[in-house]
C-alpha cells in the first residue's frame, strides 16, 4: 500500500490521525477552515493557524471502483472503493478515503451495492505500514 | 491586441501508434520540420518555441537539431494536457508583441510505449498526492471517475451520454486514415459490455495511449498572407486557473463540477467577436468522456447540468448542433495531450479535414479540463 508522503503543511493532519483525531486546519485569526492545508489563510492572509477537531461524521459525496491496471497492492483488492467524504462539520471540505466494514478490514470489505452518494459515514483510524490513516464506516441512516 | 494578429500557417505530424521506434526527440523534430515545410518557412527563421511540461525534449535540443536561428522567446506550460492551447496563446502573444516572428509549438509523446506517470510510487506529488494516493485514488481515470459519478447523480447523466461522446469521436476516427481507430467501429453493445477502468468509467471512456508528435507554426497575420497555406487566425486565447483551484484533483473547492473551463471561457468570449452559438466545429479535450459535457457547459454551449443532454440526437456528429473532435480526438485518433485537437481545428478551417464540416469558419479548441487549462478560438 502507498503510505502518505506528508509535506510540512500537511504533517499535523497525519500526526493528529495517529492520536485518533480528525482535525482540519483553520485560520487562527478569522476562523475559516481550509483544506488542503497551506501556509496562510486565503481569506485574511494570516499565517497563524489552528487545527480544529471534527466530529468525524460525513456523507459520501462520490465514489469510484477502480479496476486494473493498478499498482499491485491495490490490484490485490479487486472491487475496492475510493470515496470522497463531505464532512458534516464543513460540507465543502471533502476527504478521500475508503469505506470498510472495520477499521483494519480490506479496502474491498464492503459490498459496492451498499455504497451510495449521500450515505452517512463515520471516521475510524487504522495503521498501515506504521502510518495511521483514516477509514470510513457506514452509519445507519 | 491579440485578436487575429497572428495565424497558424503550418501544421505537421508523425504517424500515431501504440509504439513507434523513434525517440521522443526525433518524433518532435519530424513533426516540427513537417509543420515548417507545410508553412514554407525555413527552420533557420524560427525564433520562438512553446511546449508543455511532462515531456523530456526541451527547446534547446529541438532548436539545435532542426537548425533554428537565434531564439528570443521560449515558454513551457505546466499541467499536462491543460497546457495544449496555451502554447498557441503564448506564441500568439509573443509574435503580436514583437518578441519573436516565427513561433513553433509542439508536443511529442511516448505515452503508448513509455512509462505512465501514476505508476511511479517513489514520487507522490506532496500536495495533493498525500490526500488521495494512499486511498487508492491513483490514476487520472479514478480522479475523473469521481467527478463523473457525482455529475451523473446531480444531473441525471447516464452512461449513454458518455457513449454519445465516445461514439462521435470513433465515427470521426473511422473517416481519418491517420487515426489509430480508423478501422475499428464502436457499437453501443461494445461500449456497454466493456471492462471497467474506474467504475463508472469503462474502457471506451478513456483516451488512447499513443506514441506520436505534432507541431504548428505561428506568424503575424501580415506574414501569413504570404505563406503557402490559407492562414488560420488566432482569434482569442485564454488560460484558466480558477480561484481556490487544486489541480487535477479538484475536490476541495466549493463546486468541483465547475472546473477551469469556466474561467478560461469567460476570458475567451470577452475578447471574441462571436459567441458559442457561432462556433461551427469544436475540438474539445477528451482524455475522458465526462470532460466533454463538463466542457460544453464551461464554454457556454449549454447551461450548467445540461452538457449530457446536449450530446443527445447526434448533436456531436457531422451535421449535428456541434460537430466535435472531427479527427477522432484523444479517444479515437491519438492521445498526444490534445495537440491533435489544435491541428484538426486548423484542418477544418482550411477545409481539408477528413470529416469536413461544410464552410467551417470558426473553431473552438480546448485543453484538459480539471487541470489548469487553456483554450483558443480559431477563425478562417
Ligand atoms: Zn483567516
């Protein structure tokens, strides 16, 4: 599996994930959330930022089911899904991820027939090759 | 002013194939020399170059190989297929402002036989690769598939709409002996039963992987009148990097379904003497079929969400509302980062296309949608 290669702006996201927290960068002056992370605020140009804790709830905005040709680790999980989750706390922030049956379950553990745009999901975390990454579990609703 | 101040007076291309024996550099030189010959201009007169990134052959190598003179303008545009029309725009601006007199734009690729950028696991572009690649969102087809499914969900677009795009391109390729798919008709059954690449996108929603090169020559309108071929004027040119855009993975702005096409289009039409309703033929960047309805909306041929319905009733075929990608496009002629769309636009306005639109006098050519993009309006 590919593990994240964070840059300086993105590193806190992955550090918080390792603590089991989903946090998004915000402006420490005007309070606007921004994603992906960047050095300064596009609204007020402040360089002061804070990482705001999210509830971890969201909805599937869209998804794909990638098929070969793929990189070997992904090709070994045929029918896996890649989703975009719109965060309940910030609907215009969408995180890429995977919907799974359990945090450490394979990327193809959910029947694709259960996926639909708008389905509610909740974040969970799992460790892949020493790096903690978010996963998404379907919620009733 | 840029408007009609310059013209494309020469075009050239190599053969297109899954695998060509020559190097990317040699193919580039062949296409450029063919374009100069078409224009009747000596290589020693070339003093400007424009190309795009993600290719290994640079202007230094090309200039010395073809025997160019002293070069006083050279530029390279980023973002893969988003840069195609910008090469023409940059040269038109350079020639119109007196920075150079004979400009050459080109694209040479070994995409059919060479490496695919997404397979490189050693390099994840730090942003936004860290937000997508670990989750198996690996290839451009996955990234565009995500937008496609959302688009289908929001606007009732169906796979039949995407098929309309694939079919129009294939039908034109079937008229074009240079096209890779010249002898390979496409049916709805083939489309509907083909394998998935990234569901909802199937094999036929994806462009070809091609080796090949193309080039064009740009001079002032005044000089163009003395050239061998009928001039095709650069009427307007624009690039588009929208506010809060994020590159190809355009998921994090307010409205991911309104891409850079909208930005480029606003500028383009503002500087043109005509509007979308006056376009006789269009060459719309088609690395993936969903880019066509999205671009039709962005460039104002229809309203938001109406791009899929626009493709119905043979609208994209010859004789339809907007004949499109008349050489076969990236889907069925060759995928050379969209440069064949530029040269096909020139052929239409010269009246020499293999799928000629009668009396075509205006053509819109667009570059990759999703990535920072560009477009040109050409007129006879
Ligand atoms: Zn701020």
